[in-house]
């Protein structure tokens, strides 16, 4: 089996070479579950740096969206991380 055939034989695979972790949070299967401890910790750090208060009662998807927004606001944009 070649590498190009691999994605056709795996559940959840896509033909795209896009990063699967970059899926829109609203499309996450577990997006409506409570945010994870690492999300909570990082979101707390980002919110403090941005001078914002954010609800501690967020879903994984909501937390991810706030993290992306606050990364851009604080200059911690993950697309520029090495």
C-alpha cells in the first residue's frame, strides 16, 4: 500500500493534507464537553495578559475559540510559534 492510499483505508481520514487538529471547533465531536485543564490554565494566562475576564464555564470548543482570539490579541499567535 502506498502513502497516498493510506488515507482511504483509515476511519476519519480525509483526502486533504490539511492538519486535522485545525478543524473548526464547532465541528469537534467532543466540543460540547467541558474545557480541559490545560485549556483552562492557558486561557487563564492569556486572559490575564489581555486584561480580560472570561467565564470559567466553557466548553472545549468555546475555550479553543477564546484561546485563538486571545493569542492574536496578546501576540502569542500560534501560527507564528516555532
